[in-house]
C-alpha cells in the first residue's frame, strides 16, 4: 500500500479508552513520567530506551485517541449489550479516521455464546436477535456518515458445528462452516467456494455426525478483501503467506465479490 504513515494497532474497550493513570497520586505525575523516560544518558542501554519510547508513544496515543473520540456524536441507538457497545465504538473510531490520518482500518470484535451443545434453537434465537439489532444500528449509522460503500464485514468462527444434533438438541464441535460477508460494495446474494452436493455422509466432504471438511482457506478469503483495500495482486502472498499453498483455481476473483475495486 502507498504511504509511509502506519499507525500502531491498539485495543479499545467497548466503553471507550481507559485513561492512563486516571487518578495520579500527585498533580505532576504525568510530567514526571515523561521527564524520567525522556532522560537518555550515555550509560543508558538500547532496551531501556526502547521501553521508554514505547511508554511515551502509548501515553501520547492514549491522550490523542481519548480527545478524538470525545468529539464524536452519533444518531443511532446501539443498546447496552457487549456487541452493541462494541460496534458503536467501531463507528466512533471510523468517524475519527481523518483526525487519525488513516484511509484504511481493520477492526476485530467478538461475540460469545454460540457454543450451543444443548437447546440450539433457543440459543440461536437469542443470539441472532442481539446480532441483528447491533448490525442494523451499525449499518444505519455508517450510511448516515456516507461511508457504507467503503465498509466490508466478515463474520467468522474458529470452528464449525456438526450437522447432526446430539441427544440434548444441541450441536457439537465441527470443522468447516459457513461464513458471511456483507458491505456496501459487496456483491451479495451468492455462495462462493465449494458447497457440498449433499448434506449427509454421501458427500465426500462430510464425515461422522456431519463434521464438514473445510474446502476454502482463510488466505483465499482474506486475500480477496486485501486486494479490495488496495493491495496489488503481486503482493497478496506477502499479506497472506499461505496463499500459494492453494491452487489458483480456488482463489476468489475480487471483481466477483465487490462492485468496486
């Protein structure tokens, strides 16, 4: 990607940015910390200097991001659950993109509670309602901001589920699974990758109790998104180092996944 400015990755709580040393024991605590860590002497070593530089950089970023988020207002209501508050925070971070001087962002957010070894229907109904509400507010706000066409959401899980239910109306750990991608520029209403011809043991991809063998690698999926964000085709193997381990016939054509490239 073009450009020399590469901001460091950071972790943001769903409730916002925790201030560094929010309640100092003395009024000049922060200034003393800065003075102490800026004091490089001849006998200083490279490890101490690196630690001090990292601390000062974190303090600066903390104060900067806190100030930037304080100036953001949104119109949509996201609710008080973990996913809703987290997606609200992502919207606020997107709103600060110009202040942060970035033109691309990658956000990661998780939602627990899908490991339904029993009563799968009840679990899905509850979780999908929570997910739908957060997603609706997320999309609505991004459309109001005029950036929905520049957004891609990829829903993933670390493992799939068995197709066959267990004795308590749940499902157990599987391997392959279905994942969803959505966004303002995504060509939706299609299934890509290899889908089993049969959803039972007659399909070579399905083993005991409906455990599905994965047929599409993460590198294939993520490389298409990387190309959409501007990574040139010749550099995709640098971004997704396992990509060349899979035949090019299995790769996704970015033009088939997105309206704009």
